[in-house]
């Protein structure tokens, strides 16, 4: 009898443990509208977009599933959020650094795009309050020759001064133009650097000179900076090449060739075949321009 009761008790405990384990476990299944996170640097500004991606699934999207001229969360689940690490300009409107929700009002010919300051609203668009809009702008949608199955936000047409944020779903693309004042940000850094008497790092001088060279801006100043860089690192053949490119851009090809020959000589000693060829090609090109 004792053994029977003991066996029954142990069996009960075992059953409870097994039952508790099964009940305590969570079953993971794929989300109907998977979450996505896009991170992109535009100029010197980091742009991050958090959103969910519903599927078309054979449905008619705009004008049906997503009604025209009504506030839309711009995706699924919670509202789509966009974060800027620095100030940007979107469709001509200044947007300070920060995180905002993106709401839209899709239309046949125009979309209203709103950046919203209240991040707690989420998908409850019935509570949308225009007083919480940071800014609002109108965008003309474009037709897509292929159908996009999953709602997509991407950033393309990248340059140092801007990019295009594209909202795409079904056969509609909504391009949103964004610009950043990279030049002002870089010039501000350069000016702070140049005014600091302890700022004598060759790499910083080289970066400043290379930036001005890329913009073809104040090449005399760029030449001063690259000379300072080379003074600190006289065997930096890549910096010497930068100087030759500045000289060539200024039209002083004889000086550019002489500097390129110096860079090539040091690059050979360092066994850097890439820079040897770069200098050889440049010298050959500049010989006819002396």
C-alpha cells in the first residue's frame, strides 16, 4: 500500500512538471507584418527608420485596403518611426535632429506626409491631432512598372548632400527628397580644427585638404593644409599624391608632375603597386597639359 501511494504521488508530481513545462513555453510563429530597421548615413547624418512590412497578398491596396485621404500609420502594427542624428531638410522643410513618427494621407494624385512628435499614438490614427505635427508636406506619387509585394521604405540616390526616401507598395512609389548641409558641418569642423594650435595631426590636415579638393573649393587653402600634413608625415605617399591632385586642379601641371614623381618614388620603396600605377597614369595624363 505504501509503495502504491508513493508511486501515485511521484506520478502526480511528474505529470505536474511536464504540464507546467508545456504551459510555460511560448510558441513562436512568423509575424504577419515583419518588423524592419533601416540605417543609412547621408552626408554626416545617420538616418534610422523602424517600420513593419505588410504584404499585398492579392489585395487592392491604395483606395481600398488603405483608403484615400485618410491618416495612415504608413505600414502596419505601430507607427513607422524615423530618427535623424542631425538637422536635415525634407521637401524644403527644416527638420531638427530627433525621432518622429511618419503618418501619411495617401491620395490619387498627391500624398500628404506628416512628421509627428507624439510617439505614443502608434497605430491609433483615430486619435491623430494636427497640433502634434512637426511638419507636413505634399509629395507626388509615381507609378511603378512592377508590383511590390511587401511594403518597403528605402533610401536611395545617395550623395554627400542628400538622398531620396522611397515609400513603395503595390505599384506606387512615393519619393521624398531629403537634403543635408554637409558642407557647413565639415567647414565648421575644419575651422575649429584650424583655430586649435594643438591640432597638428597629419591625417586631419589631409582630410581637410581632400574634402576641399573634392569640392574644388579654395584650393589655395587646401594646398596649405596638405603641406602641413606632409611636413608632419614626409613619407606618406598617399598624402603627397593628394598634393599633386590639388596642384593639377589648380592648373600647375609641372608642379603636379614633380610631386607625383615624389609620391611614386616613395610608393615604390613601400612596395605599394597601386599608388605607383596611380601616379604613373596621372603623370602621363598631365604631360600633355604642361
